[in-house]
């Protein structure tokens, strides 16, 4: 593996092992002054496997990719691209633990 793309190769290996449609895995690698950005696109049917329950799988994949980046002295971030035509509702704000969101009264 070349040092420049070991993070991309690692991510590709990991994701292809997780999904049902490994031929649809596409990873784009961009380098700028902030570090390396890996953009991951998978088959829409595989999104649930990549995200995992409450995002646990995605969080774990991001941690592993960052570790590979640290080994190569690079800051690596992972962006999981949402498939076209997604029907996922807009993200709602979370309520703080133990209650509902309260309005501030000034």
C-alpha cells in the first residue's frame, strides 16, 4: 500500500467487507490544508449497515480511519454521502437528557 492512499485502501477494504454490494462502494480522497477528506458512497440498500444502530458502526469506522491517518501523520475525516432520492426526514434537535427543549424567556 502506498503511504498516500493507505487510508483510502483501508477504508475500501473495511467497507467492502461490511456491505452486500461491494461493487457499488466508491471512495473519493481529497487533500487540502485541513487534512484528508474521504467521501464514501455506497448502494442505498447498504446505508443501514454502514451507519449501524444509532450511528455506532459509522462512529467506529471514523475512529479506525483516524487511527490509520495518525499513523501516517495526517488528519483524516470521513464523510458518508447520502444516496440520491433519500427519503430520510430532516434531522431534529435532540432534547437534553431528562426533559424536553425549553424556550428561553428573556
